[in-house]
C-alpha cells in the first residue's frame, strides 16, 4: 500500500484549492498505466535561451540573494521524465508578487518579474537561476494571519503526467517553515520534508570580488566616498556570479512521491 502525503484536496489554508476539487468519483487505473502515458508534446514550444534565468529579466540585476534551484523529475521507478515543462513563479526579495491580485503593498523590483520555465533534459534534470523570495504574511480563510516561509511555486507537465502538477518548494533551515500553514497542511512530516530543498554547497558559487561600483557612497559623516581604483580580475566582471545552490528533486508518484496540491 502506497501512503499519500498530499495535503487535503480542499485545504482551508488555500482558497484556490477549493476550485480544483474533483466533482466526480476517482477512476482507478492500472498501476503501470502512467509508464506508457505519452503526455503532451512541446515540439512547437519556443523557450527563450534565458527563460530559466529570472535574474536577467530587467536592464540590471534584481535585488536579493541569487540562488540556483536544480534537481530532477522522475517517475515512481526513478526513471527520468525528459522534456517535461517545469515552470516556477515566486515573490521577489521583499515578499511582493508582480500580480494584480497581490494586495500586500510590498515594493516591486523593476528588474524581477518572478516567473521562469525550462524543459528537463534526457536525465530529467532542470535548473533555474533566481532570487531567494522573501517571506510575507498571509490572511487565511478563517481570518487568521500568519507568515509564509520563503517558497517557490512549481508546475510540472510532461510524459507520465495526467495533468499539470503543482507544488511548492521551501528552503532548508528556514525557521518560518514550522509556522507556515501551507506546508503544515501536509499530514505527515516525511511528506513535508519532500518539499524542502537541500542546500547544495558543492554547486554553490562563492566569489568575493565583483564589478567596480559605478557610483559614490555617503559615509556616516556625510562625506562622499568615491569607489577606489581596482586592478583585481573581479573589477572586469559584469556581475558577481555568486549564488547559493539548492537541490529539489520531484517524484511524480509512488512511495517517494512529492506532495502536490
């Protein structure tokens, strides 16, 4: 028997979830049917060369800590799901969404649109470069207000998917996870852990030197301080490439399945 770690179909913490509850009884299919499901074809889908990089959407760099989010999409047998469309959307570093439905009033970043997409490769691997989203307070259906931990929304659509699969990814070590009502709607801690991306030190990039500051700064006394002349190699860079990497593997179904909304 396969345990399910998915949150309730109609989750009181998410008004949107009530719009996705099936009206008809579930149809039971052979357990191997999804291995042979062709899924959608994206042969005509035109992905831009930088659709996976959310840090190059503006005229300059967005504000925030750059992160690399990567992993694989596999089925229950660990078989890679290649050519799956993976999409993400998220808040900016201040916790604000570029969305007309966002009523938080948190500042927006002109250089950060907050959405990206890519196709998995032959190994089922995907990779995004983005900014770590900020936490924000949310109001729930019961009137309660609580902080949402930093998270990124994921959508997966490809071979082996009967439909679009939606989930959320959290960051290892975030103290707000324990009070986030969305991840805690997953009834089993093992399921919650499958939504937490692990810090990947090996694939993180640490560079102390970046491009020279173009504008002067003002110190505590009010004096204008011009950037010093620099001859180090970093001064020639267009941007500092540093980024913290996080690994988030997505399993479509089976005993190790990722919880989906």
